[in-house]
């Protein structure tokens, strides 16, 4: 495989601009050059960083931002400047390896790269809200402690369990039960974790609302919550999609559940993580 080279640079082709109103020295926007197979793409910093030449020199030498002469304008990601270069290198490497791309100058490369830097909660919430009737296999096809490649995960077939009979009895008074189940599910705010919304309603109305949802759907959301909590804590802030794609550790999520005591078996956490990883990778590969 050809070498992947990612470098920072200040875009001095544009007119210098004020970094701060009270700062005498002007600055330039930060960019990255991405070179692979003797071809180069350019990416504006996802943080929206603009900085003076002095700040850029300090960043290059110390790998730490010089905040007195660095500002962030219209950033499109929660990624921190101190981590951005390494993140971009890892994301580009993943794209090249998984897609076997010889040419990164195609039109979809930069949009695809940017999608890796979406917030993790937004990405996982999107998966959770794809359907109201998730079915999760309860047979563990993943071996604990083993690291899986994207291709291995894609090749694992997902088997299904069923909660249909319980739901049919619960909704038997309705002429169109599946319509009512779906309506209840999608009546909640899709920008939020379903579990948090249910908890709010349960606390106000003092009622067991969870019984009206598919068990496997709730389990999916429990695992989503564990994954987000783990990566947010590990990153000391809001985690990104790339954190989960490149650094998922199912054993860590299982250990975290020992504290939260969600109604999940270890093999269920494995299976649901498999689905979340699979969906994230497929969306990235197909985008």
C-alpha cells in the first residue's frame, strides 16, 4: 500500500483575517494536505481554526494549540485541534484500507472523510431510530477478547429472536396494533436517547412505559447508552463516530454495565455492539 501523508498548513492563498478583534496580528485558516498514491486532497480544519503564523509554529513544535492567537470559526465537528491531525490520519487509513481506494481525488472522498467526525451520539441515535421493532440474536457469534476487522463483522450473519407474542397480547385492543406500536415509538424526540425520554414520562406519570416497547429495541438503546457513556468519558468530552469505529472495545462496555446494571446479558451486549458496528461501517462504506 502507498504511504499516506497528512500535513498541516496555513492557507495563505487567501487574504489574512483578524483572529480576534483586539489582536494586532492577523491569521489564516488551518488546512490539511492529504497525499496518497502521489495524489493530494485538501481539507479545511474541521474545527474552523484560524491562527497567526506564531500560533501555527507553536502547534507544529508542541502539538498543542496556542489559544491566545487561535480562534475557531464555524467548526463542523466536536473534534479538538490537539487531536485532529491524528484523527484524520486514522480515518484516511481506514477509508483506503476498507475501500481499497487507489484514487482519493474522487468527488466523494472529502464528504466521506468528514462523516467520520460526526458526533457519536448523533450517529448511534440515527441507528436506534431506524425502526421500532429491533430483533437481536441471543446467540453469541463473537468471541470475547478477540479483535475483529470490519470485513469479519460484515461477514457475520445476524440471527433474530422474537417478542411478537407478548406485544400482540399487549396491543390486542387495537385494530392495527403494529401501527400503534410504531406511532408510540416515533412520538418521541429522535434527537434524544429513547430511554431518557421514557424515563421522563415514567417519572411524571408513575407508570411502566417500557412494557409497551419491544424488549430487544430497549436493549439496543441500553447498549447505545453504554457506548456513548464510555467514549464520552474516555475522550473527556463529546465523542466522535470515529472513536467508536476505530476504538470499539466490547469488553469495556460490558464492564461499564456492571455499574449501571442495565438488564443485559454479556452475549446480548456483544450481539448489539456487532449490529451497531456493522451499521456504522456500512453507512460509511456506502456513503
